[in-house]
């Protein structure tokens, strides 16, 4: 091998090695910042066909409906505890220390981001409340006051056709 080819080969190997190291470092950094989304049923029973469950201490997001009557507030601090449920019927307890969003209420859908304490308890550092799909800005509501609006009824065949 002549010196010119040897120099090119060395340069090519150095570039490939540098890109490999850089890719590895980026993936390692992203691994710590990825939050997987779970529902209460997926958290308890596992996610996917392999029934993978998160590990204790893992950072995650969980979404569900706040169980009516489950909100418990500490009188001395901002600590709040409430239960989440989904269509699967599993109940998860969420603990949060902070100010809840204005739209937070019992029976409302929320998404909590935090760490898994045990199989059914999450300590959240952020709680996001979903707004009602029926929401309308006050200006629009005032403009439509007195106008009767009836939602159209759809047959099951029409609904199935629109989802396809």
C-alpha cells in the first residue's frame, strides 16, 4: 500500500471512529431524557406484547382520568395526592408537590410526568390538565349566545368510514 492510500485509509477510519463515538454519546445522553408514556393499565400490566413494565425510579409520563373523591390535599403544604384510572380499570396513585393547573379537577383527564416510586405510585414533578373539548373562547360564546346549535348525528357506518 502506498503512503497516499495509507493516509486516506487512516483518515477514513478516524472519521468513522469519531462519528461512532459521537453517535454513542448522543444516544447515551438521550436515554436519560426519554420519558415513556403509560396509561394506568399499561403501568400495572405491562406495555406491548412483551408486557414490559417500567423500573422503580424510572422517569415516565402517565395519563388518565382523576378518580372523583380521590384528591387529598395536605393542609400545611402544597402536597396533593390523587388517583388516576383509565378504561382498563387499574388505579394508580400520583403524588405532587406544587400548584396544580387551573383546569385540574376530579373526573378530568390529566397527564403527570414524574418518577415511579413503586408498582402503583408515582411522584410527579409536573401535572398537565387537558381542557374540555367543548371549550369556546368567551368572545365566541358571547357572539353565539341565543343561537341553538345541534350536533349532527352520525350512523355507525359513517363513523367507521371516516376513521378508515
